[in-house]
C-alpha cells in the first residue's frame, strides 16, 4: 500500500523505505500502481491487459521494475493454506 498512497515521496520516511534501493524505480512502480488503481476506480477496469481475478485463472499483476501478469503465483503456498480457516 506504500505505492498506492505515495509514501515513497514522503520526505525522510520515503528515503528510509528506499535506503539501499533504487529510489527512481520505487517511484516509477508507485506511479504505475496509482495509475492502475485510478483506472479501476474510474472504469472498474485496471487496464494494461489485467483481467478480472477468477478462482480458475488467478491472474494477478506483479508490480516490479517490469510489471507483469502472473497466473497463480506462489501456488504451493496457497494450496498449503487451503485447508485452514479463520474462526473465532
């Protein structure tokens, strides 16, 4: 959520979060995430070929230096948690 709310541009805290990293890339990723969220808010579609999530395809956008669409990333981890439920 840091990218959504532009925390990376927030003075000292933003510099702390990107310490030892490529700050320019962090800002570019942040801008890309904001554009996708903005498009979704305006139209209901995030754009960039990002399809709606379904349990069959599990298409997710991975925001990185080169953002990409992945289908069911971390499948083993998801399956390992499949039998657990959160209950009171």
